[in-house]
C-alpha cells in the first residue's frame, strides 16, 4: 500500500487551516496574555532586584500574576 502524498498534503492543509482559524479567534487573548506576562515579570524583577520584597511589592506581584491566572481561566472557559 503506497502513501498518497497529495492526500497527505491536503489533510495537512485542512488541519493547519483549522489551527490558524482557531489561533486567530483567540489572538486578542494571546496579546493580553503576553502583555500581562511582561508586566508580571517586570514587577517581579524590580521587586527582587535588591534581594528584599516589601509588602507593597508583594501586593503588586500578587496582583500582576493574578491577572495572568485570570486570562488562563478565561481561556479555558471558552474551549
């Protein structure tokens, strides 16, 4: 039994097209996630830069990482 490369190509085209459509639907979520991740890493890096974390810095860290977790929660509800 020979593998039909044209059929394999067509199947891959359909699968990749569906994946691209799905990714496009959630592009705004991806942008929001990347923005929040950037903010979270920035706040965390600034807080630990001097090897101490103040209560205010800890609140900011918790808030920023909470935003990241909320985006994941929103994402899983849509799927």
